C-alpha cells in the first residue's frame, strides 16, 4: 500500500524558513508529480505547488516566489521550503501525489514570535 | 486564477436522504484536446486529511461507495450522494486541475440532522 509520511519543523519565528519533507513508501516515485497543499486554521485548502522526479516544478504565485521544492529520488523523498514566513503561513501542510488520491498525515506549522 | 464557487456552504441532511453540492468555475474545465473535464471532489472528515472521491468529473476513486456520483459540464458541476450515511459528515471540496495554480472551492460542510 502506498503511503506518504511527512516531517519537519512545527514552530517557527517570523522571517524564518519553513522546511518540510515527505517520504513515499510502497510506490514508485517516478510515476507522478508530487504536491504540497496547506490549510490555515478553520479555512479551506490552498495548493502550494508540485514537483516531479526530475525536479520540474509548478508553483502557486500566491506565495510571492518564497517557495522552493526539491526531490531526492535515492530516498523517495520530496521537500518544501518557504522563506520569510509570517503568521499568515500558519497552517496544516499536506503532501500528496498529484492525482491527490494519496495524502500525507498533515503537519501543523505555526509561526509566532 | 480559476475561481471555484461552491453552494451551499452548509448542508444539513437526514440519514437516508439524498444530498447535492454545486460547484461553479470561472472558466471552462473541459480540455478540448482530450475531452476530459478536470474537476475533482474531495471529502475531509473531521481531523483527517482530505480524501479523493471523484476525479475528472465523474470517475469514482478506488474504494469510494457508488452512492457518490459526479456530473456536470463546462463550468457547472454537481456532487450527489444518493443516500447519506453518518460516515459522510465532513467538508466537501471541489478542485480544478485545468490550469495552474490548481484551486479549490470554499468547502461545503455536510452535517447530519
């Protein structure tokens, strides 16, 4: 069974860099694009962007160019970095494949001074 | 960006009764080259990651009961539940994958009367 498991830093100060990683277990990394989605507390879903196994990316312009995604195909992992975070970046962050039929467990990232 | 608008935002339903959620997009989601409509539906149960219900307009994801169905065309779409069960409570989202950035509707909260 294909699973995605996420980890990273859960508490940040304003201006720091958010860093999350998602690991794929039981599936083929090269079969999909891999997405990040976030959900601010009590709000709806926002697509952040996606990356494929060769590193090709598509980002949501709403994050003002602060997003970078990486892949490590040797470990079947992909990562998200968001620079210069503010309180508005506080959210549960999810990873998913780009068909969105497999999701990670979600991770709350809080930005607070 | 393509704007996705869902109605209603709140939907109280008696178990065993049907339910319907509408989603409208600001642009057509029909790809004229391959005739696919890039509209998906998700359910986020309380405390869980979203789960895919319907992809490309009307295809049920693996394991989704056949009481769920998706329909529509162009810019107007509907998710129908033929007979609501208690396990169907949560927030339903439509999402477009026609153009970057992928965008979601605001969500429709289904609750049991």
